[in-house]
C-alpha cells in the first residue's frame, strides 16, 4: 500500500495528504480495500471479517467500474488514471499496470 501511495506522490503513510487522497479519490479508496481483501483471502484467522470486507469491496467494484479479483498479484505502485471498465482476470500471474 505504501508504494501505491507513492505513485500518488504521497510520501508519508499517516499524513494529511494521505487522508485527503483516501477521501477525495475513489480509486485510492478502492485500492486500499483491494489490498486488505487480497491479504485476508484464504486466511483462517480472518474468516469472520472477510465476508464483510468482500461485500464492501464488491460494492466498490460496481460503483467505480474496476473489476479485479481479490488475490490477483499486482505490482506495488499501481495507479489507475481513469474510471470505468477496467477488468483484470484473477488467473493472471503478475500485472504491471503503471510504473514510473
């Protein structure tokens, strides 16, 4: 997640700029829940919380128009510069969408 924030030119993890990006940018919000959901997927200690995260994530998928299966391996520093109709198959090995 730190690399994703650096792609948005935010250097400190807990800062006003990070909070502003999280609130103002739906894509940053989406990527945060994608990373959390991908981390929790298939882990027994998160079995009770995962369905809630999954439902919230699914809502964001339909709201924003970006569909990426949880657990898809995406390089750090991913950045989507537009909304809508981005689909990445969950069976992909490694995805590099944007890299500076």
